[in-house]
């Protein structure tokens, strides 16, 4: 019986695989939404690419309603800013943050932050609906939020002919990596 169990464990370990990032197509995508009770709602999404190019969309919706106004900005981060952002994204404390998926419903004191970061073996998604939810992670988030705020405050004209696309990102592709000597295509009926 012990030999049978050992054979099953060896077979399962031999078939194990890991996911590995094929190519980093973007560095990060963030989405922030803040609500000022008597003024309106501001939503900013940003996607930054490895070469420093980025897209930012700023949408404002008045508290009185009406059609939201969205402006699209396209630019390139200076090398120092790109390096600071990459350092913040590579921070071990930021990489350890795990949050639950956001739930619907009415949110008091809405101050949302959503970040997606392609990592070597997974896509890290960080989601907070309020500033209070971020409080326990304040130290880990500080370098990233500093880089994000600096990016959002850059001054340059909006792109005239760009259509908003919600800072769409390319699909992140992962490949399966199998342990040396394993045959991932082997049929389990074969000996």
C-alpha cells in the first residue's frame, strides 16, 4: 500500500506545473474613484507600459447629473519617474498585499483604488473601496501612491482625437512550465 501511495504522489508531483509570465505587456493599471458629496465624482484610470508610455483617462460626473465628461491623456514618463514607479511596484510589501474582490452596494465615503500588476506567476489585483480599507496597508502603498499621484498631476493637453477605452490593457499571457523530465502530454492510462 505504501508503494502505491508513493507512486501516486510521484505521479502527481511529476504532472505539476507553474504559470510563468510570457512577456510583460504593461507595468500596471490603476483605477481611482473619489466622490465629493456636493460636487460630483471623479474617476481616473491609468495604464503604464514598459517603455514609459502611458494612457490616462479622467472622467468627471457632476452631482447634478448630466453627461460625464472624459478627457484622454497620452504621454511618456521621464526615465526617473518610470524607475520610481517600477521600484514601487517591485516593493515586497506591495507584492504581499491581498484583498478580496470588490462587492456591489452603496459605499459610504467612497474613495476607491483598484490596481492590476502583472507578476511573474500571477496577475496581482488590489482593490479597496474606501480610504479606511487602505489604512492597514498605508506603509506598503505609500511609494506606489506617490508615483501615481505624480503621474496624475502631470500637466499636458488632452488628446483631441482619442476615444475613451477605460484604459484597456493587453491580455496578459502565461505559459505552463513543467518540471524537468515530466511529460505533460502523457496519458494517465500509460505505464
